[in-house]
C-alpha cells in the first residue's frame, strides 16, 4: 500500500512518463489501485456504440488513470511539483507542507 500524497481538487504535475510536464486538477483518487485521474491528462479514446443511456455513439475522449507515483502536488509559492511532508499544528490538526519551501499546501 502506497502513501497517498494527493487529494481530490489538488493541482498536480506529472513528473514522468508520456505526459511529463503537464499539470491538472485531480478529479478522482483510486486508492485501492494506487492511481489518480487528472483533468486533461492521459486522454483516452473510447469507441462507444449508441445505447439507451448514450443516444449518440462515436469516439468519446476521457481521462485515463495515472500511477500515484507519477504525480506530485504543485506548491503555490514555488510553482513547481514538490514532495510533501506533514506538520502538526498547535490545535492538533495535521497539514501537508512543501518540502522545498515549507509552505502549507492545504488550505486552512
């Protein structure tokens, strides 16, 4: 089981593979498979025939999942993909921080 360092809604950068250098918002995190779906990254074409649900058939483009190890959250201050650490606040809450500059990645 891999530690999950990204959450839905985070802006992430792809650090390796065919989509390297692209950025996008996390749409879904598939924890059981260790994968993540990122907006406008790893687009797949699916040939779909018309059904009751989908009246218009054709070639449908959608995002495919990427391995969790291939993405890193983008730090707001650095504006680069960076590894994350965890910091405990005075009130007991835990937040993710950027390892490069120490800036909090979580809002709040």
